[in-house]
C-alpha cells in the first residue's frame, strides 16, 4: 500500500522540477511511511511513498521492466499476482522481485492498456512508457484507491491526494460551484468532479492515456452487468459462500500482521467468520462504541453485537470508546480528506484505524455488503413510497406532510418519529431518483434560502441529480432493485464509503481490504435476483441465509442499524461552542457563498430542539474548516 504522484510535461525540451516532485511526495508520507522512491527523467517525474506489505526487502518502487523502458508507481494490492506472474513467465517475461507491482509492469508489456482487466485487486497506478512516450493511469474497478489529476496545455499532474497536486506550480484553486452544490446535496463529491474546478478524479474502472500532444484519453475498462439467473436459492447460497471464502482467503496474503474491523453487523461478522476458518491464530478484531448508559448515545452503542461475534469466534478483541472530545480531531481529519465529506463516520473510522494500527498493518472490513445485497433503509423507504403515493395528493400534501414535519425530533438514533420525518423529507425530491431521495440532504427550495450571491453561478435547477439519472440509465438490469444497487455502487460506495475508509485508514498508515468488493463477488451478486436480496422488510436476505450456519442467531436476525455517532445531540451539548464559532455570521459572510441569516436560523432551530439540522450544519462546518485550510492560508 502506497501513495503516488507525478508530473508529465508535454514538451520534449521540458525538465521536471525535482524539488517540486519531492514536495508533492512529502504530502503523502502518511500513506507510505516506510520509504520513498523516484523516477526522474527529463519531462517525466514519478514518485511514491511505500507502506511495506509484500516482499518487504525487494518491492521498492518505482519498478521497471527488463530493458528500463517502462516504469511504474503503484498504490494498492494485486491479489492474483502469483497466478498472473506464472502466466507472464510462460510468455517469456523475467521477474527481478517477488512484488505484485512488478506483475503490473509485465502485464502492461503483454496486454498494453487492457492490462487492468487482468488484475484482481485495489489499485491506482501510473506507468511511463518511454518507447511510446506516453503516461498511462488506471484505477481499480470499484474505486477503492483514489487518483486525482490536473492538466493544461503544458503538463499533467496526478496524485493519490489533492494535497500532492497543490504543491505543483500554477495549479488554480478555484472552488467548483457545481461540486460544492453536489456536496451539500449528497454530502460527497462524485467523480469526475473534485472541489476544485480544474482538478478531476479518475472514475472507478477507468484508465487515462496521455502523450506529448497533451489531450488525455479516458476510457472505461469495466462496468457491472446484470445477468439474473434462475438458479435455485440453495445453489446461489452455496456459490456465494464459496466465492466469499476465496475473496477473504486471498486478502490474507501479507508479510505483516493483519486483523479485521468488527462492528457486529452482518457484513463484518461474515468477514470475521470466514477469516476464522482459515487463520491458524485467533483473528485480531477491533471495534468502537460509546459509553454505556450515556443519555446522548441511547440506541447508538452496538458493542454488545461485536462482543458476541468476538466471543463466538474467540478472537483477540480490542475496543475503543468514542466520546464527544474526539471531534477535536475535526481539523486534522478534514485535512486528510482533501475535500469536504459530510459523512459523520469519519471519526469512528479514523479512531478504530488508529487503534488497529497499534497491533496490525492490514485489516479486512465488511464494506460493500449493503450495496451488493440491499442493506440500506432507503430501499425499504422507496418500497413504502410506492404505497404511500396511493394516498390522495391532497391528503399527503395538506395533512400528512405538515403534521409530520411539525413533529420535534427525538434524541434517539432512529425511532418512529425520526423515521417518519426522514421519510417525508425524502418525498420532496423528484420521484425518478427512487431510493436516492432518502440519501440526499438539501432540497432545491432550501438552496434558494441558503445560497448567497457567490453561488449565483451554480448551474440550473436539478443539475446535481443528473449524475444519478445517468447511472440509472446505464444500469442494464430490468430488475427494479438491482438498478438501484447499481447506482449506489457507482456513486455512494466509491465516492463516500471508499473515500472515508481510504483517507481515514491511510491517515494512520493502515491498509484496509474489502472482500465484498472483490470484483468476482460483485459480479456474482449481479446474477442474484433482488427478490433474494430484499424479502419483505428483511434486507440482505440471501447473505444472511447463506452465512447463517456460521453466525450466532442474534447477529443473523438483527435489524439494520448502521454505525453512526450522535452528532445531533453532541451539537446541542458538548460541541455547541465549536459549532457557534465555525458558523458565526461574520465567518459565513466573508466570501458570500451562504446566507448568514439562514444559517443562523438552522443553528437556532437545532439548538432549540425544534428540528434536526445536524446533516446540513455539519456539512457547512466541514466546508468552512476545509476552506480555511485550503484557501484562506494560500
């Protein structure tokens, strides 16, 4: 696991600024604290920071081919590299190391720009092809590893994190109004956008090729296709367990200690169960929770579920108690994020990563299970809406909606009152967005009150929803729910969940691996009809049935909760001074992006308990902190 960066100048007479490339690399030292590496030759500069996982003594990067004409810097792990190596050796390629990185070099020699299709892993890499004078960038199928790029008429700059790119000369720092609008709507910024108007993310499952002509060619090498088959449920369950077993097994490949995140949910419990089957020593598991009996955290603490799994499989278990003081980390974590992300769970993700790093270098996680098998409440909300809309519009709009919206929020994590309010909030968004309506946090009518003059140039109404509609259109399934799962895999999974896990684990120099996101598991899930994923009100039905023989009944039968922190309560209590400072009217007014009076209204309603504005307020707080770090200090 590493971080990568580099520059490519299009003119043959250009020379890379060595000091600049070194500054870029220093920005990502947390991603690879063990060593650095550089390839600097005329107009091309490649750099990397290494976290040593495989071939500790011989896997130094950059790595080249036999004649020194192809060079690579690589971030990630290739789990099928041994099989790939054997095949390439039969084809005449000679290897100098035991590392998975070198397998990519020879795969590029053999297959050219199609080489990513031969890789099973998580990756972002850059290859300099001196023979063809071109730079080749690629990112893994599901977007587990990040890759940003900037280009103009003179050069292309790339890196694992925005911080690296910003070290290059003359990179503009213009905030993208469209990206800011997307962020406030969804709490994340989807690819190819970044928060900066001139910097882009390479989308998951895509590659970029550029030569001296200076025009990048971006191509998609992988997409998810649905082929729902008519196999018997028992056959599908058996196949699912087998492919998950192999996905876990190959992710235990490591020359350093490894363990697992354990939330007590079905996904992480499945991973721990399958690890316990093949590991000779007890699995090291790491969980996070809240103080028992704390009034503000009622309904949030799930440590008892994690302990049940730890006891069942006799793991070597460690726990961390999350307290409001943890949010003193906000400025540090926002800096690691590079661009605004409104997901509250950055805090538990960072803290459990920090705890795990004291004992291991690699962890396995349960990320991806919800998107593959329909684990989110949003899918059930969409089903409910199809019944709700049968109620006459007059009753819905003049009776049910006003009454529900007037209900004060509860301090509980969910509860009937909170669920009703969230359901009604979701119905304000366009129907064709389906379940995504319940994964959005700022309606168009609210934006007219929130946005200031500096946001006047934000593009026409409903633009933020177009990327969602585009993914719905691209889903090739006739199955209503599977199309929704496709959208989440292409958006929320790679641009929220994977961003959070990558940045927070890498902030502690910890590598996180996700067996559910083995592309073979993802493609297998696409063969399963949605009737076996959501049955009635039971989510992830087939996964639970398939894994039931291995797991305690209380884990299999528990409802979906999702790990979150009681931010709505903490903002009214311990974090009130922090919020009042960051969202002070004078601070809001200084750049004209937002209406300070409306922000103050949101703050007052939240503090009084009249409304739960935690999502909107936290998103604004994160953006304000990010702006101070990345814009004000420039």
